[in-house]
C-alpha cells in the first residue's frame, strides 16, 4: 500500500503513534468545525491516473446512467409542507455509476478494503469501529459526471460520506455546500428555500484536487456537485462504511440505484 497511499504524510499504518494521533485529532477537529476534512495528496503521484485507466473502459461501456428529478430530500413530498413550497423545488441529477462487482481487482477496491484506513476513519469520526459493506454492488461505487451533468442539491442519508476524487473536470464539478443548514430538531424549511433560490451567503464551494480523500458530514449539510463543463468527466469513488457488519441493500434499492438487483 506504500506505493499507492502517501503513508509518510498520512501515517495510517502507524496506529497509536504520535503522528497517527495528530492526524486523527486534526481530522476530528475539522469535522467538528467545518463538517468535513480533506487529505490532499492521499494518493501518491500518478495513482489517481492509474485508477482512472482501470475504470474508464467499464465506465464508457457498462456504467449505469442514473437520471432523475428530485427535491433536496429525495422524497415525493413532506406532509408538513404544501406541494408548491420552495423547499420542495425540483432539481435534476445525472450520473454514471460503476459498481464494485465490475472492478474486482482495482486500486479503488484495494484502498477501500485497507484495514488501517477503516481504523483511522473510525477514530476521526469518534466511532468504536467501522466495517466494509457486504453488498457486492454498493460497497464501493465510482461515479462519473460528464459535460452538462451534475449531482444536485441533497442531504445524505448516512451521517458521514467518504469519497476519493480520481479525476477533476476541466471546469465545474466542484463541491458546493452549506454547513448545518438544518438540525435534527429544526428542518429550517425557509433556509432550505433560500439556498435553492441561490440566496444563501453561507454556501461555500470547494474545488478538490485528484487524489484527495474527503470525509463529509452530509446528513444536515446540504450539498451538490456543480455542473460539469468541458470534455474531461469528473470521476469520484464513494466508499460505504458502516458501524455494523454485514450491511446489504435490498433488491429494490439496488434496482433503484443501479438498474439491476445482481
């Protein structure tokens, strides 16, 4: 793994050392303050490009095209809101997905399953332990966004999202987010409406470099990937970890996300 990850800069393989503890504490502090942390240069030079070369043939010929209109909640309606409430404004998401079973011997899967990474992430998230997902399709996905496509405004279902940027778009394809737009006891529908109308001055944009590992608390932080421009697609790996072992999607969820149950 030393040829893939910069373990000198990010000493995941030295659990318990002073350097490892510093990395955990700075990452945890950034999560608390900003709702995310980024490990820029997590991949060694050239590794992101190698990963893209592995995935590109599958992405070009066998990826699932996911196109849908949705509101920020991914729900058809909310009982407490009128159907025309601006917080329920519809937006469009278009993406191309490669599943874990389509890239069985890839660099991306090797990184996803690297046990020191799981232990570091658990410590930074203040979790006792994290497990890889059992689901053969969903455990790791690689998402691509091409010219004119975007992942639109949404809240995540899970508390944390872990991603690894493999390739940046020529233009656009940036992470735009609004930290703590809502809370568990305050849905802040008026604030959501202002964000969707482009009137929230606290929304921020982050342009990541390929090879960056990003951990994001997206449950109450609204976020999107801005529309991609240019010929180069944005490609990002999404790592699914859980506090319990053996997690699987239902057949209905797999069909909804990937167009197939197996």
